[in-house]
């Protein structure tokens, strides 16, 4: 096919993928506001709410390894458009459910359906744009996710004042179908760099990635930090603010909005300044390490002094999380360029396993402590300190001096 006009190409590539990632992030965090409403209506305990919310992460993570191979073989347009139709079906299932099993099935289908939104955009940008433009495009696509997080906070809380949660989720299903149609209709195709690489050859690349010492240096950070923040932001931050900081629903939604704004600022910082900082001698790994140390300190202060630290440090934690996405580039840079999709999806698998396991595990720990006689505040504190301990171990492993390859 002929090469599209550059301006038309930018619109036809960026806008549909940005809309897809906006929806992905909105779906990821929507239960922070809808979860308590659904739990109250259907009498779900914290453990069930944690399982329900984290099912998204389990399905999302399970899709990552085959997703990398599918993107290489069939291209980002086809893969993401088809998967988004599954997400729309999942949203409809969720909206129609009258119990935990139906809600969980819908949430799993949503997680599977949006699993390609970020990775497909990375693949498309790498196909059509030179490397020097990809940093800014990545920043902008991540910013669209930040807008999705914002939409899942105060605007969603306002919408609940006018309609029910089922109607909101039905509307999301309809919008998801529109975005899938736009991807199928307008995004151009390009021959994959993988060429005629067969399944066995692609799988051999995946095995090599998982055998890499470089990969496992970053994997615990992805699990405990990136996955841990996703688990907290997607559900337990709002519950902590309500139980520990004694904020009402409106104040919680406002706090989540500030977190979303801070994340958006971090994504835009990446887009505008990451490449310039590298050119000025600031290695990406140093920027990542600084952000994660700051994130650990902020989360520790929140856990120790929630009333004092919450208003300022929850947004700071959101900004630091946005910079944690640098780790995808740091992981991929050690592998051949044609493996970048598989390297990123392999790392993403660890991130989403962390998000699922930690989100569900926090709920299970809280319920177990409550059953053993702890009050709600004490149970939440123990759960957050447990996550903080896991992050301390991951950070210590990451900061160990690297051995010679």
C-alpha cells in the first residue's frame, strides 16, 4: 500500500490508539468509585470486591505473552480492534450481572479485551515513526491513559448522581465498540518486521527473554512497584482514604482526581523532556531509580502518618508511578529490536500478575485480620505495611550491584 500523508498518518494512528488506551485506563480504575456502590447494592465483602476488581489484572496479564506474538504476526490494527469488541461484550456482561460470578466474568472479559491497548500502540509507533519521535508519542499515549484515570474519578462520581452504575457501564460498552470500529476502519496496516517468523521461533525469543538476568533485575520492581500501585490505585486507595483518613465519597473522588492529574503531569513530562534529559547526560535508569525511591518514601509516609501525609503524598505517588513506565524501555533495550514487543509484553505480564495478586491479596488479608478480631483501621494498616515490605525487597534487589554478564 502507498505510504499515507504524514499528517493524516499521525491522526489515523494516534487518535484511535489514544482512545483505546483512555478506555483501558478508565476500565482499570473505574472500580475505585463504582466498587463501593456495587458492593453495597449486592452485599459483597472486601475479599469479594478485591477478587472482582483484580480479575481484570489476571485476564490482562494472562494475555500478554500470546499478545506479543499476535502483534508481530497480524499487526496492531487487527489485534486491538478484535480485542476491544471482547471488552465491549465484557462491559455489557458486567452491567447485566446480578451476582459475583457474572460481575467477575464481565471484568475478566474487559481485562482480556483491553490487554493490547498500550502494547499495540507501541508496536504501531515503532512501525511507522523513527526512534527519535517515539519518546514523545509514548508520552502522549500515556497521557491519554492519565485522562482515563481522571475520568474514572470525580467525573464518574458526578455521573453517579444522575444515573446508576449499570447505565454507566452500558455506555462504556457502546463507546468501546465505536473505538474498535475506528481502529478497524482508519488505522493503516504495515508489513510486520517479524516477517515469516513462525511460532517456534517467536516462542524461542520469549524463552530467551525469561532466561535473561537483565529481565529479572527489573521484574520484581514491575511486580511490587508498578503492579502494586495499580492494585492500590484501582481499589484500595479509595478504601484507605475512607477508613483511615475518614474522607467521604466526594472527598475521595477529589483526592483520586488529584492523583490522576499528577499522573498526567508525569506522563507529559516523559513526553516532553525524557529524550532531552538523556541528551543532557541523565540516563533513563537514573531517572527511574530516583522516581522509585521517591515513590517508596511517599508510600511509607502515607502508611505511617496518613492524616498528615495523605493530601500531599497521594498525588506525589501518582506522579512517581507515571515515571515507572520508563522500565519498559529499560527492559526492552537489552534485546534485539524485533523482540521489543515480546520483551514489553513479558514484563507487562509480571506487572499485571503483581496487580492481580496484590489487589486480591490485600482484600484477603484485610478480611482475615477482621475475622481474627482486628478493627478495620488496623487491618488496612497491616495490609499496606505488607505491600511496603514487598516493595522494600524488590528495591533492595534492584539496587544490588550488577554482576558481570
